């Protein structure tokens, strides 16, 4: 299984929209109302929002591809593009999503390794992220990779306020 990691450009917008909506829905549909999911998917993956994010020099997206098929993706942010801690010495992993059919096949780990390589390349002190408290699979994944919880914050999905556990890993 040869997984290729490829940087995403604005030309990949439709593919990003497609994999983004699909993986988010697969991951969170069961724990959320249909109405809130629909609203989030429409806004969070709108052409306008993704075009802006893809044009941002402080945000980078990467696809994980297998035999030319996109099976997951990664989004990292630095500087002012971080969703919260705007520390110039930090890199945020905003998203690592993998199609359910490829869970347990190390795709997430490959995307994660890419994020850590980018953090090292950018010479940041630490990597941080927010993970939904009701996603034990993701929490275990990050703990296994050395992340420690340090705070919590609220993530709004439609009209539902949810708690994300904020985790970090020192690089240097």
C-alpha cells in the first residue's frame, strides 16, 4: 500500500470539498443532529471559505492518496492563521481526517508524521491541536504520539456547544 502525500492547491478545491465533507460526516454524524451537521458542512466547506484558506500562506493542506484516490487529508496552520493560540513558535494541526474505510491502516499516522516534519522544518517549539472530548479514538492516537492535554475550549457545531480538549507536544 503506497500512500502518497501531496500538497493541495486551489486547483484541488472540489476534491478537498468532497473529502472534507465526507470524512467530517463519517466522523461526527452519529453524535450530532442532522440540522447542525448540514449547517456546519455547508459553511465549513463552502467554496468561498476553502478558497480563502487555500490562498493563505500560513495554512497548508495535504492529501493522502492511494492509487490516485484521495483517502484523507491534513490541514496545518502557523502564525495568525492558527484558530486560537497565535504563537509564532507553534504549529496547529487543525485537521487530520481519513476515510472510515482506511481507519487502522496508518494513514492518519502518515499525515501526522507530515505535520511533525513541517513543524520541524518551520523550527517551531511545539505543535498543538483541539480534539473533541467524545472522540476517544483520536485522543488515544495523539496520546500515543506523546501529546498532553493542557486546556479545553468550546467548539460550536451549529447551535450545539461542544468541548474540545486542547493538546500539545514539544518539538525542541
